[in-house]
């Protein structure tokens, strides 16, 4: 039996592919397989869908020669090809088509082709919230892969899925389990991010509002910031309001001595450090050396502002990496509603989030243990279905 052969056609829609097949081969050809591809544009934007169809073209059937009377008497009627033979030939054709589809070149897109309205709107919202270029590209590419064209028309559904994907990229610090007594908690970070205020908020939370029904803790504050004008006096004033002890350590030996004096009598010692520029490598090295007396069990947290630029956050995280910080604290959350910078940095660095703080007061209600929704609810232009997302992060599935 003569073998069929295959060809491929490409068009914007399946219906257009069918029309091209009829024009080329008439009614004898049929589409065996087809798939939709997206290509063209720039960085995934302004691309469009095309359909690539694989066509089976049976051989032309030659007219039968005129039958002579004696032929009909001598030859039995041909029952046609065996069904097993037909199925085998179809399988061979299918294997050939799969091979050809794997090596098809990307479809060409005409200049000026527009992206789907939902993707344009989503891209604009991501950019407005200061998400990093790589994070925006990742989200938009995932939407293109996981949503069929019709589903993109439901922007609310796309938005909830995207928020869930963002949340899945945020790690939350669980506290590290049982702590050696006394806990030594150290805050590091750039100048002006609110380390001193955050330290007092954390101290108030431990002393007056411990979590999970724990007993109130006996704590003490130590500052090694002797360079910033009035830094020590500011911390002492705040400590007096909290009715906790506060002292100053001027060098490594004094810090070691102060820690030793408190090793048996306190539940926690909180240490405020000098604010250093992430670019000041020499001073950062000196401060790291001084903090080595805190020991390997010290809980070091990197502190930065929610309103910092994405690039500055990434640089800060990189430069403070030698301190071995366990997690990060994001301060002044109430001063911005564009937190793509924070989410991008946390996702791309895989660093967990421990606490978030609001405003300047030192009352405990202005510091919270981190939660995924702390960040997602502070995105401009996104409407969050809180109940649905809480269920997703608690039980899985959206």
C-alpha cells in the first residue's frame, strides 16, 4: 500500500490552518495533530499565539483500469487493507509528527502585535509596585504558561493566582525553636532604617506581651553605637520607659564583659549596633569582629526599610551576609504601599522574614511576627481575597 506523507502548516488560528490545508491538498488531506505556540515580541511581551498543524496527505489514488468480464470471474474481491496495518501506519506517522514538531522554528510575529489586555495590566501593576525585572518576567511568563487564552479574560482570578505565587516565594522565619538562656538578639543594618526603635519594640514585646502564653521575660539592652550623636542616650531613654536595664559597650572587651554579667540572670539580651553603609566594607568588618563575642548561638537579624529601592536592598543583603543573619526585619511598613521591592529581594535571596514594624512608637502593637499577608496586603492596585489566600497558605490549593 503506498505510504502517506506529512507536512506542517502554520496560521494564527486552527480554522485558518484548516483553510490552508484545503487550498493546498483538497479534501483528501486531514490534520492529524496541532499545537498552539507563543513567540516573537521582546522579553515575552507583545508576542502572539500561532497554531502549528501537522497534516497527513494520503497518496493520490489512480483511477482503476477498465475491468474485463473475465477478471470478475477469476479474481476474488479485495477486502481492503488489514486494520492492524492501518493502525501501524498511523503510529509511524504520529512518531514522525512528534519529531518534526520538536524541531519547528519559533513562529514569526508581525510588528505591532499587542499583548493580551490582562498581561499588559498585570505587567503595569508589577512595575508600579517596584518588583524587580526578573521577578516580573517570571510572573508574566508563568501566567502565559498556565492560563489559556479564554481564562485570561477573568482578571480577578489571574490576580488571585499571582498573589498566591508571590506568597509561595516568601519564607517566614519560625523563631528557631528552643533558645539557649539568655537569648542574644543582635540587630544589624544600614544607618537610618530604625534599628534602635525596632530593638525597643522587640524588647517591649518580649517583656510585656510574650507569644503563646509564655511568661514575661527579664531582658536587658546593650548598645555598641558610640559614634552616632545621642544614640546611647536615646536608647537609655527608651529603655527607661520600658523599665529595662540599658548599658553601653565601647569595644569588644566591654561587650564580652557585659554579656558575661547577664549570662545567669536574664532571659534575653538585645544588642543595638552601629548603622553602617553597605559600601563601607572596612567598618562592616570591624563591627563583625566586635560581635564575634556574642557567640554562635546569637540571633542576628538584618534590618532594612520597606521603602528602600530593590537594588539597595539586594546590595545591603549581600554586604551583610558575612554577619550570618538568620532572617530579616522590614521596618516602616506603613510608609509605602509598593512592596514589590521587598518581595522580589526576599524571593531571589531565599532569606526568611522574621518581623515587620510600623511607625515610630515603641508600643508592641507596632511590631508583628511576619506573615505572608503582611506584605501582600500592602501592594498597590491588587485586590486581595484574604479569606481565600489564608486558606491557600494554611491548607494548600487555591
